[in-house]
C-alpha cells in the first residue's frame, strides 16, 4: 500500500490491547470450543479488529477522511485513486458485495459466518465528519451487536456509497476480472502464506510482492531503507 501510494499516507494498526488500555475498547470476550465469542451479543468473531474498525471516526475526532481495511489485503494500485473517489454526501463508501458464503470455513480455519452486508465492512472509506457518524460513538461500538455494526445500522441506506468492486476483490469468491488486475485483492478465505491456501486465487501476485520486498531489503544499504 505505502510503496504504491503517490501521496503520503499514515498507516496505523488497530491494536485491540492498546485501545483497551487507553479506554477506547471495552468489549469482553470468552473462548468457546476454540472460538472467540463476544460476551455482549453472544456471537463468535474471528479477528481482533472485528469491532475496533468502527472506532475509526471517533479516533479521528470526527474529522477528515480515513480508510480501514482488513489485514489480508494486497493493494496493487495507487491508494490515492481510492481517496479521489471520496464523496462528501456519504458517511462511508464500500464495495457492496452480494456474498452469500457456501463454504463453512474461512481464513485461519475460522467458522464462516453469514450476516447482512457481509464483507462490506472489510474495506471502508470513512467520511469521519459526516453528521450521521456522530451516532457511532465509542459507547455504541462497545455495546451494540456485531451484526448491527457490520450492517451499518446507524446509517440510512442512501448514506452508504459504493466503490468499484476492483478495490475489494474477494479472492476465490468474486467473479474473475478478465484481463484486469484488481486494484486490491482480499484473501478472505485464506492467503498463500497459510497452509492449505498456497494455490489460492491470485497467489502468484502475493508471492511476487513478497519476493520483490525481499530483494529490496537484501540489496539495499541501511541508509537506503530510510525515507
């Protein structure tokens, strides 16, 4: 993402432990049969950012624009092009997938869950200053059911804008793009760095990216790695 960005970007990891320590994140969970279950709504969740992603507008002090994406994305196009599509009439812009999963297991062997607007929240271009996002308080993020959050329950339908599918292309799920390289590949079922997914769709693109980074680091002097 950073390597292809034509404009400066500041990438921040949503660290659930750090957010909890600083009082931003108070949701509790428990283990059940090897799966994390949220104690507020009794539903399983698979990542540490399942809920913290919705803290972004509050963390931005409800100002400006910000992008959230899951950790299993490979960006192949200039992310500045994504921000060029920012439309102030919308509170958030997403790829509006119609994903009704048939598989039982997804990334890391986690059980596949079905819910309204599945995968819409895996990449979100936030208009943090939009008035409707003021309803997405830290209290709401820490208390509302996960399905309400992932379905953008605090927004009206017309406040959710669309992004081109190529910016959240679900590897092995989305229809193949004939002759076109996706702007961003989302390895939602598991990526080639995981056992059993070495030959997943677009595995070659990820391996090429990995190897190119290795060659850069192996061939550069320390001073050349500082930008």
